[in-house]
């Protein structure tokens, strides 16, 4: 539980940084921070409960996407303005790095165990990215946003 208390504010800070990088309006930064804290907090709790990284990421991304409807209705701004910075801190960069360096090491050593570990890291990265994409899109598909309200 202490990891959640530590990682949720870190997720909020990272989300605000990415929102600034994406030129989000200053009034939306607190909502982006809330999405980032929610996503990292829920993902950390799900991992602590024993869910895999892929399923924990799907739960967190879906929750962030659902939560982003609240500021969408209040500020009449697109949901992705809040949800994308909220989930971008869950992009599996470590798995991508381990896969890339594992494949490079395999090219040098021709060790089968190195190849299989690199493939495992690559597939884990791919599944987490698919979970992020599905978690972002699923609530919008299920709730059918009225496009006229976004203009």
C-alpha cells in the first residue's frame, strides 16, 4: 500500500508534464494530474493484488478513460485531452528496452535463453500496449460520445 501512496503522486506529476508537453490548456492540468494519479494508483493496487501487468494496465487505463468523462462534461473538452496524459506514464519502456537489448545480445551470443527472454519481454510490451489502447477506447465505444458536444 505504501507503493500506491508513493507512485500515485509520481503518476500525477508525470501526467502534468506530458500534458504541458502536449500543450494542454492550463485549466486542465489538475484533471490530467487526477487521471495520472488514478491510473498509477489503480495499476499499483492491481499489481499488489496479484493481477499481471497486462490486466492491471487494462483495468487502470479503462478507469482513467471512464474518469475522463467527468471533466469532459464539465469543461466540454475531448476526453483524450485528459486520458492520454493519464495513461502515458504506463507505457512499458522498460520491457521495450529489455527486449531490444536482449535481441542485440542474442545476435552476439546466439544463446537460446537470451532469445526467449527477449521474446518474452517483447510480447509483454506488446500486450501492455494493447491493454492501454483497449482501455482508452473501450469506454468511448460503450458510452458512445455525442460528437456534437465536442465542438
